[in-house]
C-alpha cells in the first residue's frame, strides 16, 4: 500500500448515513431488500434450501441442513452492513446506483440487478496483484488498517461468511424471479443453473490463470507453439529413462544450445 492514501481508500467503504446527500436511504433500501429475500424462505422447497446451504454439492454432497434465517433479527442487520459498504463503494467509484424511495420497488429491483451482476460475473485481473472483483476489493478495504497493513486472516473469515450468506439470499431472489417469469419451471432447476454458472465462472477464472502462468512464467513471454497432435510417445516403453522429449521421432523437441 506504499504511496496510497489509506484514509481515502478506507473512506470508500465507510457506511453512509441515512441523510447522506450522495447516498440517501441506502442502508434502509438494502435492509428492505434482504427482508424481502428472507420472506421467500417459507415459500421455497427444502431441497433448494439444502442446495443453497451446500458450498460444494459435488465434492461434499448436499447439506442436510436447509438454508435458514438467523435466530436473532439483529444478526441480519449486521450482515447487510457489508453489502451496504459494497454498494457505497460502487456508488462512489462508478455512480451505478441512485436510490429514490428506499422502500420502493424500483430501488429494490436496482439493488438486485446490481448485486446479481456483480456476483455472477467472472472477474479476471489483467495485471498481477490487481483486484478487479468488487466484492474482493471491498473486503480488502474493510480489512485495511490505518497503518497500511491488513487484518490477520482469522479476522477475515467472518466477513467472508457474511458475504456468502447475503449472496445466497440474492440467488434465492433470482430463483423466485425466474419462477415468476416462468411459472411452469422448476425452482430446483433454477438453483442448479446458478450452481452451474458459478462453476463455469470458477473454471473460466482458473483456466485464464493457468494460461497466464504458462505464457508468462514457463514460456517467459516467448511466442512458442507446439503441435501436440504431432508429438510421438511410446506409452508401452519399459526402457529406463525413456521420455517423449528424447524420443527420436520428436526432433522438434530436441534441445538446441
């Protein structure tokens, strides 16, 4: 963080007041948005709620515990503060959201559209150490201390879990939005579609990172292309030290000094 204005960076995620001239009613609007999302739990099938509460259904299976409300209502009020900070940051940097009536339908729909877009986009950094994902950037700023250092890892796990909980509620709202648009469809199918979308984003991000490592670290920026379909390999060879790299049928792989 050398050379950065720490105070200015931290101000990007400072919680706005309800009478803030630039962001009036933002906290009330986010609270109303998630109150509406929580009200959908009673109208959602148990299997869908179990899948929402399963971080990795393929690897770890479906959780037996359905996604549910917190025991104390005050807990949710604390959770939404992270989302308020995220939206405040986006409003400060991009002016992407303008809240009119905090309880109005337009405000809630705008919040949903923005959050769903942010949380279903595969954010790919263009430079090393660049944080382009708004949620990751918000999390980094929330854990930034005044001396320019960051909080210890154990202090970051809780806000991550809080973000994940809010994400699940946003995805639940999207499922019901799809059901409203197509009453004949199945809510579990929409839930699985969201999971597939998330896995595709993870794969896309991983693939892009691997390509970057291969091109910049391994090949060191050299424009080298290998025709893999023309490489010979003896899969049944038992010769000690055999390698396709030294196979006489692959003269293009022979090292040239």
